[in-house]
C-alpha cells in the first residue's frame, strides 16, 4: 500500500517563518495548504514556491473569523477527508503594544484574539479531521517571551498572548492525548518582518523545529514547549 503524504495546514504561511515552514515541508513531499488572510499575498507566496519547483495549495484564512475557519474545514474535508498536521503560525505584535503599566486593553484583546484564541478555535474546528490521521499533530508557534519561567517586561500584550497560547497547548495536549500530539515551539529571535534585521537567527533555523515536529518527532512527544528540538521550561 502506497504511503499517504501528510496533509499539513500552515496559518500565516505567506511570509516569514510561516513561508519557510511551507517551503521546507513541500521540499519533503508533504501536501501543504498555505493559508493567509490576504488572497493576493497567499497567491504570490504559492508562485514563489512554484518557481522553486515546489507545489503547495492556497486557501484564504482569516484566523479571527469563525466562518473563515469553517470554510477551511469544509475544504479539507472535501479535498482530503482528513488533516495530519495543523501549524498555528499566524501571529501579531500590535503597533500599540507597550509595557504592562501602559498597554491599552484593546491592544491586549486584539493580540489575544489572533495569537491565542484563534489557534484554540482552529484546533476545536479541525480536531475531528486530525483524529482521522494516524499521526495527528498540532504545532503552536509560541515565543520565549511567553515563558513564565523567564518572564520580562515590555510588549505586555504579546507576552500575555504567548503565555496564553502555551496554556492552550498544554490543555489540548491533555485532552487529545493518544489521538493528536500537541506542542509549542519557540523559534528564537528570527530575521523576519516581525523579528527585524538585528535578530540572531536565520528564518530557516526558526522553522526547523516546527517542521521536525510535523514530520519526524515521536508521536508520544506531546504537551511540551520546545526550542531546537529540545524541551524547555514553560
């Protein structure tokens, strides 16, 4: 029986770490569904990969809109009948993010909506399809800035949102144990539009652990926070 290529959804796949994750996965033979909020940006990303002889599919996805998430679920169900891996990569740092003493609650709410609540809703909506996979996995792109064990100041909305995402990871890992592996990733400080040019890591390094979790990590590795394939404190 011919082995099925894994079906993998990547949110926010049109640029930065998300785009590199799509590139690496496609180069390994995965069936990648690249999603982005703006259709033009998503289509351009697909064309860039096609120029490298890499085939991925694009589906529009606004992670803050339940109807958009439902449309993605329907597409996956009709096209593949299952989902093997969900990579929750889409995330934001608000322009008006600030210290804990100064940040506006509107900035915190907006950041939580994209960085923590959207991954939760995506997992809830796509869990039935993930459970159809022999190796279902969810990979949440978090940040060391969300570590309670090493919490600092500044960018309070972003920090709070990533800490919340780590809580989502641990909760889902417990509830899906034995069916779907769920882990968080800290990619490190990466040279992207979000990370800036002074970041220490290349985008390929930032994507590597997520790709490993999607394709190679042991299925019983779940409920962890990882950097460079190693479990780190929460």
